[in-house]
């Protein structure tokens, strides 16, 4: 337990650090957790449209964010980064798999909606296997709309009091 005026000194590999904890505003430490961010190319689609997605994944190793990687053993065991297309009924109707990310920790792919896809709120869910050290893999989901999309018409009229307008 920390007292009202605790001093901490740490040394590791030729590096040192020191701090003083006064007891004011002291809370619990933030522990990094694996995370994913899932992005779609649009928020609304029509039946028959193609859905483009991109996921940015981050794992945690030694207390720092890292690009997650699957070990050879995980790949041989059939573990994959999985993206699912989920209908409004809650049923996963398509899956997309990958065994590695880009150097920046991203994955991208496409799903094609059936021409008879029902209208409603659909979901794309991304999940990753647990890390080799047992920590939970990053996951994310995002919802989007499928249905007839009515694009509002825009009318724009420009006028100027000057006949000639010069650039610059």
C-alpha cells in the first residue's frame, strides 16, 4: 500500500527513473488491452452493393501496443483473423479470413450483398484469435443500413455582380 508521500525509484538496463506519489488524485494504473477499429466505406447500402471494410488491429506485448501476429502454431491450428457479415436476423451469412495483417496492422476486404438482401440494420464483426501469451485478441463491430436509399437532390445557383472573375 502507498503512503501519503511515496517515492518510487526504478533501474533497468542502465536506465533509471524516479517519481513521487503525493496521494492526491492517485488512481489505478491503466492496463492496455488489445483493440480493433473497424471502418466501412459507407454507412448505407442497397441490396446487391459491395461493402468495403478495413480493420486496424493492435495487440499488447510487454505493456506496449504492438501489431498483432499469429504464430506458426496458431496458423497450423487453423486460427485466423475473422470478419463476419451478420444479417438483421443475427445470423452470420458470410465470413472472410486472413492469417496476417499488413505491416501497419490493418486488414481490408469486401463482402457482396445479395440482390435480395433484406432491409434493416446489418453488422460487420471482426475478431482475432487470442495472443500466444493467452491474452484476448482484439475485436470490433460496426452496424450499417441496407435498404432503398433516397439521395436528396441538391440545386445550386451561382451569381456574381462581376462579369469576369480572375483567379488569385
